[in-house]
C-alpha cells in the first residue's frame, strides 16, 4: 500500500495547468468537476457490471473491463516506451497492480453484497488516506463528517452483510487509497494519459488469466463483449482519465475526501438501474457527505488563495 510519507508526498503536489494536449473541454470542468464526472461514470458503470455478472462472473467482468480499457487507451494514447527511468516503470507497474487489485476485490464484493454498501465500505480507504495525508486540522473535520455520512448511508451498521463480501469491499478500499497515491505519481511522471494506458495494460495482462479461468468461452460471446466494452468505457477509460487529470490539480488529501461522494452516486445508480430504494436516513447521509466534500473544496481553494497572497 502506502506509508504516511508517500501519501504526504502525493498530497502536497501543487495544482498546475492541464498537461499539453489534454482536451480543453475536460480541463474546463475544473478538478472538482472532473472528479464528479468520473464518479458518475464509474458508479453507473458499476451498476451495469452487476447486471453483466450472471453472464461472465465477477472475474470475467473485471478481465473484460481491464482488457478493453487497455486496448482503447493504448490505441488513443500511443504511449512512448523509451526514455523512461526504472522508477517511472516501477510506478506504472505498481499503479497497474493497484488497479487490478481494486477492481478484482470490488467486483468480488458486489457479487455478494449490494452496490451501495459495497461502495460505502470501499470509500473508507480514501477517507483514511485523507486523514493520513492532510496537514491541516480542518481537513480532519471534513473527513470525520464524511465518515459519519458513510456509516449512516450504510444504515448505521453492516451486521447483515455477507462478511466475505464486506471483507472484499474493505480490501478494495485499501487498494483505492493506493490507487490515488500512484495515480498522482504516474500523472507527474508521464505526459497526458500515457502512464494510465501503460498501467492499464499491466493490470489487464495480470488479470486476464483469472477471467479466462472463471468465464472461459463466455468472454467471446458478442453480447457479453459489447456489455463488457460499455463497462470498460464507463468504469475505467473515462473515470480514470478524468481522475488522473484532476490529481494533477488537486492534492491527494482533498481528492480523497471528494471520493466520499461515491456512495451517494452509487446509491443513485442502484436506485435507477438496480431498483434499490433510498431511505430517509440515506438521503441525510448523502447530504452529510456532500457537505463534507464542499467543505474540503472550499478549504483547498482558501489555502490556494492564501499561498498566492504570500
């Protein structure tokens, strides 16, 4: 995973302009808009993946998602393979490992427990990172408020959930925290989305044998491939690109608190696509999470203005 030192290193990255060649329309959203758009995409992609699992299984869906996403990103980015240091390649490999682990563990979780609680448990990883990486006491307040909303969204407890599924979700959360750190590092070492494309290829190569072992010939079914491609675009290509751009302009601590919006988005996706209703307490939880995210953003903006004045 990561240590407080590495997390802090990622957290203090200064906001910069979008990299040369980055789409202007994406950059114009601002880092917070990029994070939100990525969250919407990944959670609706996750709901679609749940619908695909009866056809290909959890590991098969992950293999399809990573493989299609890797092909798309490699074709679009055409990353340069020469001229990178060993540290650059080491960062890419670890980034690919974290993506493969995060996806594999999360889909094992949603194969056993509902999407909303799975994301609720998973987001504890980014929240823990925000506490470790932050150097300001006020960020602990926002993280605590978001944590309260996360637990409230989970119904105040998770005793009725499959313990194996809950353990997978917590493991995915730990990998998510590592993903944030190494996404930021990769974004600083490689231009545009080149590092993401290479890391996605690493993750796909590592996970494809597991998917083939579980799903076999089902992975070649045209309908399954089509749905898997949609999941790949919604859950990997678009959100990971948006997040990589956002992490070039946001400290990891602020980004991690913004990830607390994910359970709210997941609950909405579950309601619209999987017929999972929202209770009044869940609506209150969503309000707490949004308030925490807005507070974190305002704190970061104020800090940036103070730095400019100094």
